[in-house]
C-alpha cells in the first residue's frame, strides 16, 4: 500500500517538474523568438503597403515629399539632389 502511494506522489511530482521545465523553455526561448518573427513580418507588410501607397501617388513631388518624411522619421538623411535616403553619419563625441 505504501509503495502505491509513493508511486503516485512520485508521478505527480515528476509531472510537475516536467510542466515547470516546459514552461521555462517556452518563456525563455520559444515565445520571444516567435514574437520577434511576428514583428519582422508585420514590419515587412507595413513597408510593402507604404511602398505601394507611395507608388500610387500621382505627382512625383508628392512621392518625394512622402519619401523624405519617411526617411527622416526613420532617423536617416534624405538627399534632395539624388532623392536617396542614406544612413546618418556618426556624430563626433556622441
């Protein structure tokens, strides 16, 4: 009789340990990876929608204005002469 009780208690304790390990793996590795992947997909979808909307603008001046605004919002520098968005040069001392 005592052995059956100890077997049941051991099975419950073992199941609890497996549950804790599984939850730990999910919390530390699986869930953060999936969230980052979802963020990347969402960013790509928004970028595609933005590019499509800019392409649908009728006026090239409007396209340049929107591109310049997006460039500045992303922390880059818009070159009016070439119409390109480039990385901001590093600031001295900062």
